[in-house]
């Protein structure tokens, strides 16, 4: 199943073969993206669109979602390039 890779590298269950699927988990835990970056992005976007009174709530939300999707795509590209370097 592979759920043990969420445990820290030195957790005792990572090396227990008999209790799980007969393997030792060697993969590193997945990278956790912090929510602070999302909150920071929201604040910066809101500040830059502060005087955009001509936008409806729907239009403002649409622009925010599009910008956020672009930012997430950039982050994934950075992660992929780091993986390729390792």
C-alpha cells in the first residue's frame, strides 16, 4: 500500500516487514507544501486588486483563481526540476 512513506525517515514501522506487505519502506516522506504561501499569495493579490472596484465579485474571484492556478503550475514546475536534478 505504501502508506508508511508518510512516516518520518527514522520511524520504527518503516523497517517492519512482517506487519505490513513484506517490504522495508525506503522512500522519503512526501514534501509538504505550506499554506502560508497560499495565504501570502491571496494577500498580495487582494492588495494589488484593492482599487479594482469596477470588478464584480464573480470577476474578481475568476481572476484570483486563474492567477492562483498559474502560481501552482509554477510551483509544480519548480518541484519537477528539483526532482530531475536530484
